[in-house]
């Protein structure tokens, strides 16, 4: 007796062999007496076995007459096998060993100790064309139940999820997909739904998605001739050792003509091997499109796969990796090949197999690694020039007259105290080391390097555009805009849910059922929250930087009164180093926090499309992380030492702390220290240690959990694990935004303040060599396989790169002009130098101060620390001396230097911008050979269709001729008197049939 009051064992045999029970056969009444082992081996199967062998368990039947099944191609055929794991290649295929698993859905379920089994047997060949019911079970291994036990009360939420899954999976089957369930896994409480797309579904969706597929037409790729051919052959021989050993990376001389797939034009395509015509990447993409399009309506609103995952109906959805990547007896597959030739630190010197990366992961991820490779290659010349500039500074440090004057102890210059009361007077020669180090980064070559890096950024962008066009041609992405627009307009599940919620509210109030859409009024609370949150977080970043400034000032004052001579002598180095480390730790922490907040702020906006969601998320995350990373550097570059005041009239914070000053050699050296520590620290800790350490830690935790099990269980667990179980334990793919973000921030370090740190490109190059292999290893071994996404460019990141490149020109102009001493030296050399040299420059930049003019309580406590009484001290500024009528007022030299600085900013900015635009204009975006090949493809495609049309016309002409001849034969036979009337009709009729 089931819960609906139907005694299944008392139903007459005739009632379920005809009519409503056609094709449903139940086990005999002595089933209760069958051994438990036999009962446990019976699986839910759709099969074409003989009637006595076919059986499917019924988990829940509300009414027997509602059972109905559709005889469609999505019907799943499962064959019993003695070794099912080996037959299905351990989860890569269905249990029949023939149909490839294209996608996996994972869900949690609760196993009950009290349950029952109702078994039904479905004869596929006998089923009528009925609709698939929502409670139709999937084939595969499911939960076994004991009929002797009563069905327990199930959790309402679990029932609701199960009903949604049943409806959703039923809708997937109606869409043509074939499904198979597996709950008999080694991961307790997890069920897996394997999805296979048959050939008819692949063809239908490929046509709908306008996928370009290779045709039978093959043509020759344009090859260089003459001198270019010889140069290319020499380059190929030289670079052969650094080429990856994969077939996809070899230079192709021929290419198949590609055309959007069409079922009506299948004769154009090479369908000799249908199994490999759609590769695994394309198959998973097609299935994912169906998953997004298919909805479940049992909930309050329509739910697609995204909403089902968000609501816990399914816990994961992913395509499978091609197989294992390590082991002695592992079959060769693309994943193993990528691991050996790409995701290994031992091949760091080789080119990336970009075509194989695209084949396995899709165009979007392929473009990321291609861009990262181009960026890393372009860093090589920048690094070489940066090293040359640095070596020039090292070679000329002993010839730098200003630093020699500062180090000359014979020039007895007494400097004013750095703080009130506790700090004493000091000799300028004590800052000799700082002055010599500043020259390493503050020399005439730095200006040249700034101009060079601005042109380098423009050249890099143009080079990438050309490389991108080559990839578009090779990957058949030309003419991709139409498909891209279609995808872009597809609304997100969250947006549809919000729209439906709004429609239901309006329907409840006004009884109208019109389709609604979200307006700015609906999003205004989210926009306001975004604005307030972003302003608050930017303010928080400024507050933290201000707190570090207070720390620097207070620590400097504390060390000044220290009893340790070493502490007093190294105040500037100690304060700078500790403050930068604090900034680094705060930046790393806030980076993670801001990333999460940016995602939440984007979610509450409810963007309509995935493209809009991604662009808004990138904008917010980049804005917050840019401010977080560069605010401390901007402070040192443009604000430190600018608002200090002068002796006797200093600027105070909270009436207690004096604003900190730059070193006598300027703030550029401190800017270099700040930039280098933050850049290297972020790359080492955040980009590398986090990416290596966190996955290793998770692996260690999983290993320790396995080790706690009994040895036999552990071996059994490893022995029988299916491919989809192994992939489930991998980390889910979180998108490319974090990968791009860290590289864009690094690009900012390389370009924005390169005038202060010429070695930045070198450290970026070393980091990227590791980063490429690290990311590759993560994608191949640590992450679930992402769904392949087609893209023809890197999207909004290109615009961000261009913006950073333009901003770099402006910032470097201000760094050279206001932070370094380049402009004051030029002004002194051409306006104030008596002999046309830099002798006397240091004295020219220092102003005089009479110690009797100190404010009460600010003079040094120890006036005789230098061994003599100080009457006049010097400080760095352009002010009138105390014996002038306008003492301590700003001198005219200050205004001359300021005018020169502003003029340099304007000239430098416009000149470099013009040169960058000239480089942009002179280098074409599309390489000439690629443009010719694209044009050639269009011509060849027209020729193919013209030949096809001519063939059709010739065939029609042939048919017409045959029709005419048959008609003439019929007319010639009909008037003969010897032929009977019946015979003539028969003859004409036969002619008509033949025609």
C-alpha cells in the first residue's frame, strides 16, 4: 500500500499492461522475500533489455495513472556492466561507456535510515508520446530503500529542493539533453547528475549560437617571401628550443575555412568524425547555454541554473577535466599536455601554448594568458633600459656635485632642528648617505626613462591590439559582434527575479499583469548605498594614511629623545621602513575587504546582464584598490614636506605634532623606498604566497582528513573515485577579475611612478615569469574546469590600461617637476650659477634662520651639542634671510622655480602625449597580412556559395530536362490506338511518378 492508498501488489495484471499502465510492470509479490543483496543491486534504469530484465525504482508515485514518458532522443540507455567504472572511464562517460559526460550538476541530499522501495519497470519501446512528469526519476544509481520500513517525515525544504530538481531535470530532458544520476558515491550525502548532449542537440545549439566551425574547404595561408622568409626561418631555428612541444603551437601553412554552423548546410562541414567535431570545450559551452535557458517554475519565480545554485537546490555545476594530469599509466590528454608544457616551473623559459590553452579553457581565458604573455615580453626591453638608467646613476654618483658638497665636511653647514625642543642642531654632512643614494634615482637619465616608459606604454597597447587581431583570425572570432550582442542582452537570473517581484507587487495592487522593468527609482537606494559606501571607504583609506603619518611624526620625536646614539642617528631610516611595512599590511588586508564589498555593492544594484555586472564590479574594485594601493605613495610624492612651514612658524597637527619634512636630498629617495617595498611586498605576499600557500593549505587539510580514516577505507576511497568526484574537490573558478586586477595594479607601479624607481619593470618581469606558471598550474591542477566563454578582446581592462597609461604621463611629469630636484638644478644652472656648473647649488637651496626668532618653548634644549653656540641655522626653502626687510618671506627664487616646474609639466605632458598618439596612429591596429587573409576568407566563402548555387541550378536544369523528356514520352504514347485507355493512363502516371 503506498501513501496515496494504492495497493501495488493487488492491482490486476491486466490493469497495468493496457491503457494507462501501458509499459509499466511491477515486481511480483514475493519481492519481499528476495535477498537484500539482490534488491540492493537493482538500479533505476531506462533500458532496452528484455521485459523480464527491465526495472526502475519508483521513489514517489502520487497516482499511477499520471505516469507517462516521452519516447525522445533524451531517453537514457543504461547497460548493466560487471566493471562499470572501467567501462565509463571512471566518470568521463555514462555507464554505457559510449556517451561522453559534458556537464555535471551536484546536489546535497539526506539519506534516511527508514525508507522503502517501490519498484516499477518501464518498457521504453512500448511508451506512448506523453509529456514527461515532474516526478519522473533519472536513470543511474539512486538511493535504495527497504519496503518493510515506513517512509519518514521529510524536511519541507529538502522536499522543495527535490521537487525543483525533478522539474528542472525533466525540462532539461525535454530540451534534448540526456541525464544520468549517481548517488552511490564515495562523498557522503552528495548526488551527481551527469549530462550528455546528443548530436542533434549540439547541431541545434551550434546553429543558434552561431558557432563558427571548420568547413571542408582548405586554403593556403600567406607566407612571406624573399628576405622576410629567410629572416623568419632563422628566427624559428633560434627560438626552437623555447617553443612548447604541442601540435597546436606549430606554424600552420594551411587553414580550414570557417563558417557559422547550419544544419541545412551540413554538407559544407567535415563531419567524417562526429565525435571530435565538437570538442569538449564547445560541448560544455552548449550545455551551459541550455542550463541558463532552462527554468524551473515550481518556486515563487522562475529559476535558472544560477538561481538554483544560489538557493542551494544544486551545490555546484561544472564541466569535467579531460582526465588526470599525473601518473605513469595516464592516457595522453590535453590537460596532461598543458601540465607538462605550460603549468610547470621547469618550462618558464618557453613560450605559452596559447592555442592549446584556448582549446581547453576557451577564448576568454586564452586571451588573458596571451595578454599576460605579451605584457611580460614587453617588460624585457623596459627592464633593460631601467637597469641601464640605474647603472648610469651608480656610475655618476661620485661626479654629482650637489651630493659631493653635502658630503664635504669642510663645508660647515649647520641645519635647523627636525623637531621642537628634543631635537638638536645637526650637520648637513650627516645626510651624506641619503644624498648619494638619491642620485641613483634622481639624475638626468630618469627624465629620459620617463619619456621612454610613456612611449613604451603606447607601443605595448598597439602591439597587443595587433596580437589580439591575429588571435581573432586564428580562433575564428572575426565578425563576432552579432553573437556578442545577443549574449549581452540575455538578462541575469537575479534581474528577472527582481522584475517578477515588482510585477507581482503591482499585480497585487492594481490587478495588472504587464511586464515590468527596473528603473532608476528602483535602483536609487542601491545607487545611494554605493555612493556613500565608496566615499566612506575612500575616506577610511585616507584616515589610515593620516594615522600612519601621525605614527611617523610621533615615532621620530620619540627616537629623537632616545638615549641610544644608534637610535638617534637612524631615525629617518627606522621611521620610513616601519611606516612602509604598516602601509603594506593595511593595503593587503583592505584589498581583500574592498574586493568583497565591491561585489556586494554590485549585487544590490541588480545589473541586467552579466556583461554589465562584470563591468560595474571591475570599476568599483579597481577604484577602491587603486586608491588603497597608491594613496601612501601619492602622499610621499606630492604632499610630504610641502606644508611644513619654517623655523619659528611651523605647521602643527593637533597643536602638538610638527609636519614631517623631506630629507636634505629630497623626497624622491623615500618615494623609491615606499614604492619598492609596497610593490615587492604585494607581489611576494599577495600575488604569490597567497596563491601558492592557500591551495597547499587546503590540500593539506583534505589529506589530514583522509588520513584519519581507516587504511582500508582510504584505499577504497581513492580507488573508486570518479572523475566528477575528484573535480568536485577542486576549488571553483572565481573569474578572471582578480588575475587582471593584480596585473593592472602592477602596471600602475611600473608606469605611474617609474621616474622614482627605474628598476620597477625588472621586478615586474621577474614576478610575471613566476606568475604565468603559477596561474597556469592553478588553472590546470587546482581549479574546476571553467565554462569556456567566447570573447574577442579583454573588455573593459583595455580601457583601464589606456587610462593608466595616460595618467602615468601626467604623474611622471609632476614627479620629475615637483618631487625631484631636476627643475631646481636646471634653474640654478642657467640663471644663478656663476661659472655654469652646479657648484653652490646646495647653498642656493638653503635659507637662513636666526635662532633668536624661535617661538617660546620650541628651541632645542641642548644648544651646545655641536660643541659651539649656534646663532644661524639653515633650512631647505626659498625665503628671505633674517637681515632682509621682508625676513622669512618667500623669495623671488621660489617663484622662478615654480614657474619652471609648471612649464615643464605642460611641455612634458603635451610632448609625450603627442608622441604616444603618433605611435598609436603610425602603427595599424590590424596587421596587413591578417587583413589580407580575412579578405581572402570572405572571397573564398563567396566562391563556395556561388559553386553551391551553380550546382543547384545545374541539378534543377537536369531535372527539368528529365521532366520534359518524360512528358514528351507520355504525349507520344497516349494517341496510339493499339494502346488501351487503361494502359495510357498507367504510362503517364508512371512518368509523373518518376518526375
